[in-house]
């Protein structure tokens, strides 16, 4: 499998870069497209569609190929995978049916391949990622095949340049602001391996979520969750008399870390705050009774943690990949700034392969000791290699 990464700040720049990439010897069948909501998704899709290239497309909060980070642009990975080795699934959904829709995607994958791997993305700013993970795992179990722990599942949640309004996933002639998109790969033909790694450090004493419902946390240690976070960490929200639900970007630097037995902790970011009932609305489920700690922004040691974790998925130092896809939480970008370039470059150097990635609102994958989960504040790397 051959892969090439290209980028541009407009449809015309991508058109030119694509023409250069298609040099007569390279005939890609798949484009992994990460672009800003400011870009013309329809024009990019039409351009690729006319070339007969299938599309896995996601909107972003920053894009990169290799170590070159952009904002408001288009990053693209072109791959010449045999069409029989992959399938694109796209399904419009809603919070009420997202679990069953994810289950359908898994069943479809299993009907197509004996050993399907799933690279997924979803749109919908407030759509919880946990039901998507659980739905896919349930669909595999219903198919009577692999145990949940053996399913290969990685991906990221679409973003919209931190507007927190409308995100999109798209493929050929389809686009929606609340949908699941899956690149389903035949693992008998393509080696798909990856890891979700964080490096965030918890601080302070363990606290208890005393009231929550889904991804809304009302009280922590019987105190309003918003007040607890503001008082404990000395952060504030920007009041808006016209809205009771407001974005809370300051909290992205200080997420909640859910402590669990025998598996790695999982991070949950409070994306919104309710100024009336003083609750926090997180990017993922926070069960009532959860034991949590607040987490500090990462230091440079967390970059080393990510790099070492990414090294761990190689069977041997000489092993290479054909292509790399990275889903990195936008909170990492907010915390590190352009130093995040160092993390991206060092991870790419592990594999010496073309890379495309974007800064996301949530990530999917398995940590070294955990199961497949929905994460926040995490870096998720996927390496592809034709067998």
C-alpha cells in the first residue's frame, strides 16, 4: 500500500496538490480528509468523487500532515488500498438511537469481513461517544465472533475550530452534523494497530460524583459541580445573560479523571457549564458514584509518555508502517501550543511513514492496559500496513 499526504488552504490548492500526487503511477482509492468547517466540504468531496476516490472526512479544530500544523485548512492522506480490503459506512444518528446505529455499523463490518477493524469518527458537539463504542462492541458480540477486548477500534470526534456549534463527518455525496462515519478495514489484509495515550496528571484528593445523569455532572461531594471546579482550580466562566448553557474552554485545561480499578483512568472534559443549576456538561459519560480527581495540564513529560506508549505497539524496532493517522485532542494543542509539533514529529519518526491527523473533541481507542473506550484529552495513533 502506498500513501501520500497533502495539504492546502483552499480547494484550489488541494486540486493542485492532488494533481501533483497523481503522477500516473499512484492511483489512490481512499482519501482520509481532515478539514476546517470554514472550508468547502462539498467542493473537496466533488473533486475526490470525480477521481473515483472514496472519502473518510471529518471537520477539525486544527489539521496536520507529518509535523506541519495548520488551522482553517485541509489535510489529506491518499491511500491506494485495494477496494476489496475496506468499506465506508455512514449513518445519520441522534442521541436516542446512537447505540443501535453503532451496532448496525459493527454488524455490517462483520458481514463484510471475517476480521473487521474500525476507524471511526462522529459529528455532533454534544453527542456522547460512549454509546458508539458500546454499540460497536455489542454488534461484534451479536455477530458471534471476536470477544469485545479483541476488537480493533480507533478514531476521533469531529470539531469545528472551537466554535462548539456544528461539527460534520462526510463521505461521497453524504454529510451530516450528527452522524457516525466508519472506515472498516479487513484485518486479514491490512495490519491495523494503535494506541490511545494521555499523559495528563491528576492532582489533589479523590472526590465523588454524588449526582450525575449521562454526561451531566450536577454535584461533586454534594457541592455544585461548576462551583467546585471554579473554586478548586481558580477558574471562571464568561457569563452570558442570554444563555444558561455556555462554553467553558477554561475547563479543558482541568478535566476530570475517573479513577477505576485494574484499568487506566479515563479523562472527561467539561465542555459546557450550566449557569443556572451549576452543572458541568462533559464530553462523555460520568456515572454517578464515580471517584474522580481533577487533572492538571500536561508538562513535557507527557510528550515522552505518548512517545513511549506509541513505541510499545511495534513488535520490533525495524517494523514500519505504510501510513499513520493521528487523532489528538484539541486540549493538548491548547495546552502545548506549537510545542505539540514535537510530539507529532517524534511519533511519526517511530514509524517513518506519511501521517495525517487533526485536533479533535474526543478520541476512541484502547490504552495499554484498558479496553476500547471513548476518551478526552488523549492522543490516538493508528498505524496501517498492508500484509
